[in-house]
């Protein structure tokens, strides 16, 4: 055997011994499992954007689906019974971490387990909701990212009056089953109402028919406006509410930024995609050994204002330039 053949043979042996080792190393890397329960519907554009944001957040931290992590998604929408059934199913899979997107989803997980770590996203007032002991020291197996404080209701009312100073009556629409925290927002809106010369109307709904009946009845009197609070049910029925608001000529404010591109007049909300992506950081830390009890609940740092000028024009509204200038997004 000449020197050249010996070198080639040595390279082949080294290569053949290296690759099986690399394959064995990859195969020995434990696949971590995450279960996500989202109170949205799977085919919604906002839902898919959130999935992409979550995966991107994990990927940036070295977690790649199919290699070292597997994510099980469930989509009950605004159906409380399905949410509970899916929560039970996901807990039964014994994942390393559970992610609850919304208050109903996280409460469903809480009923099923007190041991598997839970990271929540888009939860209103987690202390008031009974999910954590305090923001700084959550305690137990739950922590995460809150989206709204109840006091923001006054800000929503103020924005509606800026949009249309003629508004004298504002309906707050929600489903009491999927928004058990609704009273927090109602109190906030009602507290701000006298100073803005507005009467507040409570509008609980639980079906498409109820939404149409309630909004139609409310719109029979002039000077009406609508606030849609954070609620998985109203989010799922967003298109219906937007269409009815346009037909009934009701200026409406939404708490989800995907509402205005779909024809909603105005939205003032936290950037949900940012919260979803940031939640991947808590999942990462828990997978690496951190305990939820030691991870403080994160509050939203920035709210965004989005305005649809085309919708405003259709409603005959001439929005103040000062309001338009403050908007983070203007849809023309």
C-alpha cells in the first residue's frame, strides 16, 4: 500500500467512525415536549402569526422542532368545555412545559395540574384571576406574560370620544363565560364615564344571534359606540362584530391589533406577537431548570394604537390629526 492509499484509507476510517458518533449524539439529545392551548381558532390569520412568533422565539434560543423539541397545539376557540377537554388531554401527554394562551386556557390547565410548569400569555390580571400569588413571586407552577390591567378601560373610553365626540353611550361587549374578568374592565370604563359624559351599557353575549340582537338594539338610539374587551369569544367572532359595527354605523374600539386590518375602526392593544415570542424565553429557562415560582410575571411594556382611515371615512368620521399622528399604524 503506497502512502496515498494509506491516507485515503485513514480518512475513510476516520469519517466512518465520526458520522456514527455524530448520529448517536444527535439521537441521544432528549426531545423536550411542550403543550400549547390557545383560545383562538387554528385557521385564523392571527393564530398562525402567533405560532410563527412562538417557533421563532424558541428557534433563536436553540430549540428546533423535530430535533430537540416537539410542540402539541390545541385550538378550542372560545368553547370553555373544549378548552377543558384539551387541557386534560395535553396534561395526559406529560409534557415538560404547558403554554396557555389566554385566561380560560390557563385556568383550564390549572384545574388539571399543579406540578407541570405552566407559562401563560395574554392573561388579564393574573393575581385577580387566581393564577398567581403575586406578580413578583408567582408561587406554584404558573407564571407568564399579562396583557392588560383592568384600569385600561378608561383609556379605551377616552379614545372613542376622540374618534367621535358625539358618543354619549358606550356598550361593552363580552362573553361572561370566556371573560370572567369582565367586571374589572366594566368598573374601569364606568369610573371614567362621568368625566366624559358617557353612559355605559353592559352587553354580555354568548352566540352569533345574541351579538346581532344586542348590537342592533343598542344602535337604535343615536350617539352609540362599542368597546370589545379582551375575550377569546369576541376574538373568535371578530369578523361578525366588525361587520355589524359597519352596518349599524357604530364607532368601535377593539383590543386586538388584527382587528383594524380586517375593517375595525380603532384598536389599542399590547403587541401579542411580542408577548408570544417573549414567552419562548420563559419556556427555555424552565426547560433548563428554572422554576415558574422564581420567574416574575411580566407586564406589557408598550401598547400600540392602530387606526383604519377607510373605516372612519365610511362612518363619516373626520378623525383629529393629533390622534392620527399618535397612531403606530394607520391603514388607508
